[in-house]
C-alpha cells in the first residue's frame, strides 16, 4: 500500500519507519525543510533507539522517502496519516488543532482517487468530524473517508511498541475505510495483536482516557510516597504489594518527580477541557493535573531541605534532564521546573544528560557538564532526576570523593540508603522512610 504521513516528528517518523518495515511504501512529509534535509542525508533528527537502523534498511530498498512537498505522495496514497503536533492552547488547556486543520486543508486539495485520511495525532473528540467538514469544503468531490487511529507508542521504546502493540484502535465510519485500515495493519495479525474497530469519536476518546488513567496511576503512587514519608512506610513495597494484584498491575507504580513529556501533561489538560465543554466533569483528572504540578515544585523543595535548608551559593549537580530515559525529549520535563527553582533559591546548577543536552540547552540556562562524574565534580548536592542506565550503577565512593559536599538526592529511588551511607553520603530518596 502507499502510505503518506504528514508530520515527521516522534510519531510520524517512527510510524513511517515501521509501516515501511511492514512492506508498505511510505512517504514522510514535513514542512520543516531542515529536518527533511537531514533525513535525506541519512541523519535521524531525534534520538530513539533502533530508529536509525530501521530507517536505513528501508531507505536502502526504496520503501521510505522524505519530502517537504506533499503533492505527489498524497495523490497516490491509499492512506494519509496526520501526525502533526497538537500542543496545549494557551489558557484553558484545549488542544491546539491549528496544525491538524492546516494539514487537512493541504491534503484535501491534493487527494486523487479513494483515500483514507486518518488522524494519528492525539485529537479531542469531534476533531474527525471537523476534518471531514474541511475536506468536504475544500474538495467537495473528493472520494475520502476520515478515520482515527490514535498512537500509543512510548518514546524510548517506540519501535517495539509500534511493531508489537498491546492493541491497535481504529475509529472508522465506513466498511471501505475499515477494509483499508485492516489491510494496512495486516502484518500485525500474524502476532495476534487485537485490532479494535470503533466509531471515530470512541477512538478519539479512548486515547485520552488511556493517557489520563496512566497519569492518574503515577500521581496516585506519588501521593502514596508522600504519605509513606509521614507514616514511616516504604512506597516501593506498597507498590509491589499493590501491583501483584492483577486488577491493578505493577506498571506505572514507581514513585518519582511527577510525570512530564509531550503527552500526559497536555492530554490530561485537553481531556479536562473537553469534559468541561460537555459539562461532564472529570474531577479525578483535574486533581491529577494539580497534584502533578505541585509535585514538580515539591521536588525542588526536597533538594533544598536535603541541602540543610538552603542551596544559596551551593553547587547542585542534576543527573538526567529529559522527562524520562532513552529520549532527547525535554517537553514538560520535571527539570524545567526544578532547575529554575533551585537557581532562584541561589544554587549554581550543573546539569548532565546522555542524550538531552542539546534540547535542554534551548530551555535551561545553566552549566552543562560533559559527563556524569564531570557534573558531580565539586558539587555540594547531587540529584538524580531521570533514571538513565548510566546513573544506575554509579560508584558511590567515587561520587563522594569527587563531591565537595555529601548530599545525594535520589528522586528515582535507584539506590539503597545502606549503600549510600556506606559511601559516606547523606541520602534522601522518595517515600522510603524505612528502607535499609
Ligand atoms: P512533533 O512535534 O515531534 O512532530 C510534529 C511534526 O509535524 C513537526 O516535525 C512539524 O514540523 C510537522 N508539521 C506540522 N504541521 C505540518 C504540516 N502542515 N505539514 C507537514 N508537517 C507538519 O510531534 P510528536 O511528538 O510526533 O506528536 C505528534 C502527535 O502524536 C501529537 O498529537 C501527540 O500528542 C501524538 N502522540 C505523541 C506521542 C509521543 O510519544 N511523542 C505518542 C503518542 C501520540
């Protein structure tokens, strides 16, 4: 099949690479000429494990190409995916659909023959109706069905998630569109991936419901961590005890500095805004949004407390700046709250991240170290903010020897209090008051 993807970001590029690997012929379109130029030169503009290899292999056999000009690719496409960004609109939290509607207008003017236009971007309920209305207006005679196929991949594990998803959700209103989407995903039938066909509105809402539920799970365990600290319990044991119950499940129960990233923050806000519009409040989601914002600020407070009540003129090393490991994505990362708060409190902040330094430098004005121990060198306080693998097995004796001070704040609960104490470090973790 011929697949055209509008928007070559994390989702568009990974989807394109994987559809090409399924055997389809894919054209990725982006209006960012610099991005397309880099892709055509064999570079990968984002960090995502395995993506470079997959792109190279499929480009070599002519199954994937990149362009700024959608005309040719849209004209011959069986399916055109819209994978453009849907950030938060300023004030109110609604999703900004400018890019989606703009891309729709461009695509509608170019389609030839029967084409499914499908939103892969995360879009609020009813966006498909609006996309369809735009298509009818721009090209009244076009033979188009509009479908929704929300994407559930996680950055850092995106290729595996796309090729072996827990499920695929397709919202389509006609048998013809269902047939096209079934054929597109046929390679996944081999590994028995459940493909669920629903109405378009249901598919759109399912994505938001899933993300809001995951954000709730994270926020729930974070609040349990706070409570553990008050009552003298251990949140990791609580989480394990909860997670072994199959109705609950063990994933997303790691206490930490609050969720960030390009999806949960904006998607929880957008769901709450939709619910508000329809006068059907989602009070749990409202609380989650508020608790998570408070939590990121609380993390800076914890660092200040661990430093003895003040970080003024102290050097704080921050290990990990991206919102999670294995990505260079800085969107809504806890570091964006924690670092400025520490600086405001008078700290000299030195950061290090294995992949996110270029992105971080665009948003955080601080000292950047060239490696883990380089960051730690001379620090009064070391903070583990993102649990990259290379921070998981630090030589704590070396950490202590290189620091000027002795405070280790472990916001991901990677180390044990015992091990830190043996190295002579004053250790602070999250929700583990009774942990050895
Ligand atoms: P992104 O910002 O990385 O990429 C979007 C791309 O679209 C950019 O390269 C931009 O230049 C391009 N673009 C915008 N308008 C265009 C147009 N008219 N024509 C051509 N290109 C255009 O965004 P992303 O992280 O890939 O997210 C895309 C969507 O997928 C969002 O709705 C997001 O919520 C959703 N999503 C993201 C993830 C994730 O982990 N990043 C996971 C699931 C769903």
